C-alpha cells in the first residue's frame, strides 16, 4: 500500500469565500496549508482555525498582482512548511463593469489581479517545484463566466476566459516537468464577491438585491446557490492523486450555467 505523504499547498485569496473553504478542505485532506491573502487579518484567522482543529497552517500576506510578492509568498511557504506540491491561484476581483463604462483603471486592476496573479502563481510554483526536484499541481480559478458571457461582466469574464487559455497552454508547456495544470469553474457561489456583483446589478437597475442575484442564479441546474464547500470539494479532487492523469482541463461546477 502507498504510504500517505504529508503534502503542502498554498492557496491565494485564502482569507475568505471560496479560498477559505479550499484551505479548510485541503487541510482535512492532510495538506499543510499556506493561507495567502492581501488581507493578513483574514488569512491569520483562517490559519488559526485550521491550527485549532488539528491541522497545520501559516498565514502569508501577498498581493498576487505583484510578481515579486507572489514569489516571496511561495518561498515563505517552502521555508516554513518544508515543501510545495500544490498551488491554487484562487484570488480574484469581480466588479460589475457595464461595457460602455469600462475605464482603463478598472481594466488594468482586474487583469493585473486575475490574469497577472495566475501567471505569477504559475511561475513561482514552477520555480519551487524545480528547486525541490519534483513535479506538482497548479490549479487556477476560472468561472462559468469564463465559459459564457455574463451580463455586465465584460472585464471579469474576459479574465476568466483568459485563465482557461493560460491553463491549457501551461498544461502543455509544463507536462515534461511532471506538473499538471487544471482550472475550476464555479457557478454562482455564496461569497462576498458574488453578493457584491448581485448588489451592483440590482443598484444599476434600481431593483432589490434578490432581483440582482436572480439575474445570475436563474439558470442553475441544481436550483440552489453553490456553497464555497461545493467548490472546495472539486478542488480537493484536482489537488489529490485521483486527478494525476488529468491536465489542461477546466472543471465546470454546475454545467447548467453553461449549457442552458
Ligand atoms: N463567488 C462566485 O460566485 C464565483 C467566484 N469565482 C472565482 O473564485 C475565486 C474566489 O472568489 P470568491 O471567494 O467569491 O471571492 P471573494 O471576493 O469573496 O474573496 C477573494 C479573496 O481574494 C483576496 N484578494 C483580492 N485581491 C487580492 C490580491 N491582489 N492579492 C491577494 N489576495 C487578494 C481577497 O482579500 C479575498 O480574501 C475568484 O477567482 C473568483 O473569480 C468563480 C466563479 C464564481
Ligand atoms: C462571479 C462569477 O464568477 C460569476 C458570476 O460567474
């Protein structure tokens, strides 16, 4: 029987929402976790909860839009936790940006975090995997909004389509190094980001919050909003050994958002 080896994962945007659920789930799966977030307070709170529950976690402050900051976060993870096997490039921004009102600043900010953060996370992880002398798993956050156009989300959706393309390309580039690269595409998940998008949509139409959420939730096949833990369960599969022969894929969570 194969010996269970303790593995190490870094999760960006781990301080709240989907990233927090991923940190907690991968800890339950036996990973040591670096909870990496722009917000050190929330990262520390998530790491403390994991440690209080018998896991091993450290908080790491990172700005994923800043290449040096991402490399430093990955280096700190390896120094503190002894290894690195998985990076989850989860941090993202999702503002509503009606097409005629997109500004240069909005476009730059969202692309720097969502797309830049994915490039830098991939590069920093590859450097660490090479130095450690083994392969690894890179997991990127796309979205159902990276499969189909969503109203008012031209900037965000553009980044999430880009992340699918980067995932496919990196999978081919990195396969010779024993590194797999996959993405997860959540539907509509109960997190602060999604609440913000629904509120902004409602405000722009002069309608209540529930109407704003319904614009995104009406096509969900399973007829309920996704919990962050639903997404974390899929990421658990991508981070674990059962997905070893899978690369370049974008795992769609609630296909109904896409196939309706
Ligand atoms: N909530 C949803 O319905 C969906 C979310 N997603 C994706 O899942 C990922 C997580 O989303 P949520 O948990 O909903 O978001 P959220 O807004 O609730 O949490 C995002 C986390 O990322 C951190 N963050 C933001 N900018 C950062 C930066 N520059 N450097 C480091 N950390 C930064 C924030 O501090 C926060 O803790 C995002 O990539 C998002 O695009 C995809 C599909 C649906
Ligand atoms: C936030 C998001 O990814 C949506 C609406 O698909």
